[in-house]
């Protein structure tokens, strides 16, 4: 039962995190406009593989820290809580998500292979420093240090699947210009809602840690 609650907690926060427009979102959006839905979906799949890469070294790193010092692990947990609150405040204060007109060059008009799309997604996500801190904060605050690594990896698979599913939806619906424009127009309020949710979750975790 503990593992179910851990997984649900991870998925709630992660779902909020992935729907906030960022670098990955911008890449998927451009791929869908320039190369079409299939290319955008394959790019999203590449990002899912990169996510598993981030989660793998996060789990292994936290396991090593726990084996060396529970006090250090406790400090990381508090840092993770503060980082979630920071992300929420940052999202809340963002004016919105703006997309400039995408210029399609002659190079863009050339067909792109599945492997190139996968590589684009993987590299874009792998070189983004944001997931490193996010997953460190997420797993340190929501996952008990006694949870087996195999169970934690299964959490990661679920999160990667959610990411791919989200970007598949983006790839499908955002090729329709009215849908894309409507989402971007409401970006300010969308960021405020997700930001408030992250801040609230961070405060809740802080209160729970203080009561321990």
C-alpha cells in the first residue's frame, strides 16, 4: 500500500511539472508544426528515454547517499521541498508562454528519420539541467529511503510513460492552429494555477517533514 501512495504522489507532482511549458514543450511544438505529428511523437518518445536516464542516476545516487549518511539525506529532502516551492513561485510569476512564428527553411522541408527525431528528443531533455534538480527533489521528498530500487525504477517507467503520452497529445492537438493559439493565449493563468499547486504541495511536504 505504501508503494501505491508513493507512486500516486509522484504522479500528481510530475503531472503538474510536465504540463508547464518549457524547453521540451517548445521543441515538440516546433516539430509538430514543421515536420508533423509523427516526428513530434517520436521526439517525445526520445524525451521519455532521456527521462529514464535522469531517474536512473537519481535513484542510484540517492541510494549511495542513504548508505553513507541519513543526515545528509534529510538535508537533501529539505532542499527538495524548497526547490518545489521555488518552481511553483517561478511558474506563478511567468507572464505566459509565447511562441514566435516558426520559420520553415529548405532544410526543414527535408524528411526526417525516426532515429533523428528520437535523438533530438533525447539530447534536448538530457542536456536540460532542470530535470536533474527536479527528480532529486521529487524522489528525496516523496519516496521512502527503504523503497527497493526496482520499485523506484517502476515509478520511473510510469513517469516516462506519462511524459510520452502528454507529448503525444501535444503533437496531435497542437497541429490544429486554433487549439494551439487558445492554449498559448491562456498561458498566464495556466502557469498561475500550476504554480500555486506546486507551492501548495511544497508547503504540505514541509509541514509533514516538520512534524516527523
